[in-house]
C-alpha cells in the first residue's frame, strides 16, 4: 500500500533551502502541508516609520519565524527603543543584521518589497482619518 502522506519531514525537522548566494531560506509547512519558503533576509520598515506615523498608522506588527527566545527579546526591545526615540533606524538595523537563523547563519536585513520604488509610488500613504 502507498503511504497517504509524505511523512511530514518538514514538520519533524528544521528544513532550509540554500540558494545560489549560500543563504539559508527556512521552509515551514502549515497544517494543510502547504510549504512556505521564508527569505533568509529579515525585512524591516524601520526607515519608513516616520512616513507611516504621518499617515496616522497606529499599530505596527513584528513577526518572527525561528528566532530564539533571547533574540526575540532583543528584537522587540530594540524596536521599542527605536519607537521611543532612544535609538535611530540605523541602530535598529544593526541589531537586526546580527540575528542568526536557527542554523546559526546570518541572513541580514532588508526592506523587502519596499525596495521597489515603483511599488511604493503606485499607492501613496495618506490618512483615512478626517
């Protein structure tokens, strides 16, 4: 008889795909066995926060995937210090660049989809509160 599932290797193991730049990209499966590949590079909007505040964005979200508990505390406390004005975006960026993945490899940090100027200009931030 043929097994009805794949053996759920990705739920029992830490799976990363190494890309052409030798970066480890985490693979996680959800309950429906759909796999998501997470870029090795963390994404941050730290340099855009002031623009978002002007547009009256009232909440920000920090998502983590496989950071250790200690690194999660470091990330959250650094964001809080940044939002409180105790450190600058460059300082926050430096902290984020030093957070390793679960393999202990540094993936770096980038702006994600915000790096594309055309995407940013296709919609503008404006307050919907009057």
